[in-house]
């Protein structure tokens, strides 16, 4: 029996479950085919904080449109001093995910 590889759907499900357990309001476009290309997978809001997260697994890389959105949102994140956050998360990012969404400093 081989090692089970994480899918983006299972990873996203785990992130959403953790976010909801920590009382984040979450948004994910279920079918992005008719949406603006490259917009991050998740938008999360809690206690005056706004987080954008792009999720990737395995060797998947960001598209040009995704990189452009992440760069634009990262500039907003820097300008707001922590009120807005923008992240690219992979399954090995759980320490950061727990820190950001779990509210630990």
C-alpha cells in the first residue's frame, strides 16, 4: 500500500475546519470558472482581521494571475500592519496556519 498524497480538496477541507473551529467566517468560491482568474482560494474574517489564502499541494505552482493577486494583496497586508494577511499555504505550512488562524502570537 502506497503513501496517500494530500489533495488540494482535502487540504482545503482541513484548513476550513480549523478556521471554523477558531470562529473565523470563511468564504471559498465553489466554482471559480466564472470568477476573476487567480483570486485566492480562501477569504477569512475574524475580530477585525482579514486573511486571504491560496492553497497548493504537491508540486503545484501558482499561476501568473495568482501571483499577481498575491503580490497586490501582500502590499495591502504590509500597509495595514497586520489587519490584513495574505498567505500561500501548503500542507507543510500547518505551524503558520495554526498561528494565524488559531490566534497564537
